[in-house]
């Protein structure tokens, strides 16, 4: 019975829609690498009539002995109408290397013009910005940095109580992993993400890539 409860609860929760988040104003994360603070990831939400826009920005630097070894900056905007993604754009400066993505809705598909992929994909593919809990239902996510298509397997790992600051969160813990065996190690997805069980808000993420990375929630408003 306990196993069935654990399985059924997240499946029922998956029916969250983008409009579920219409009352959000912002989500803010601190980014840590090897348990050392390196930057922030901030989302700002705007809701007007049937449209929700989400502006996001990532800034971090990796330093050694006070010298900046690596800088990363991303700025993007998602636009949803009636719960569907209709437009997205982002620009990235990855330590001096430029990347971009532009996405528009065309009939029942998404048209992607990105630095790593150009073409049309099904509407069911979810933009990989993590805040939208619908991503746990998708067979693939779209890189918000380069437009690359990442076929994925999503595994529910159980319920966990996370203590963030002075607040406890009852969370649903998922692992996202690549299904394409041909991908190189640096391209493979293997990320753990935690969503608040009641609100389905994103509260934590962790992964390993040349170090141990964590997104730690600062605030949700």
C-alpha cells in the first residue's frame, strides 16, 4: 500500500499546467559548486490576461585564488498563452563563447533556431528551465541555452523533507537522465530536481559536471 501511495501521488501531481504558476512573482536560487557560492539564477514572472511571461537570468563565476577562471551569463524570456509556449529567446555568454535560442510556435509545433539545433519539434517537448513541473511528463526537453534536443528518462526517487533556511519543504524528488547512449559524457543529462509537493514549485537541483553543483532556493514569492 505504501509503495502504491508513493507512486500514485506524483503521477496525480503531474497534471499541473503552466497556468498553475500564474500567481508567482519570482523564484531565486543561489548556485554552489563544490559547496562554494558562485552565483545566482533568478526568475521573474508576469501574468496578464491569458499570457504568462517568465524572464530568467543566470550569472556565475568560478575563481581560484581570486582569479576568474570561468564566467557564465544567460538571459532569456519565455512567453505562454493559454498554457502553451508561444515564444522563447535566450542569449548566453559561456566564458566568451556565444550561444543562442529562438523558439516560436507554428501551428502545432515549435520552430527552433538555436546554435546547436534548427528545426521543428512537437509541442510536447518542454523547455529545460526546470521551474515548470510539466517537464517530468515529457519525453524530451529543449536546451534553453542552445536549442539542443535532449531525450530523457524521468525517475521518481521518492518523497523527501528538505530544510532550506528556516523552512521545511515536503518534496517530490526526480532524476532526469539522457536516453541517447551515443552522447558524450559532457552532453549527458543526469540531474536531480526537487519540487514542493503542494505547490509544485522548484526548490532544489543538483548534478555533477567537473564538480558538484547545487541550486539552493533563496525565496519564492
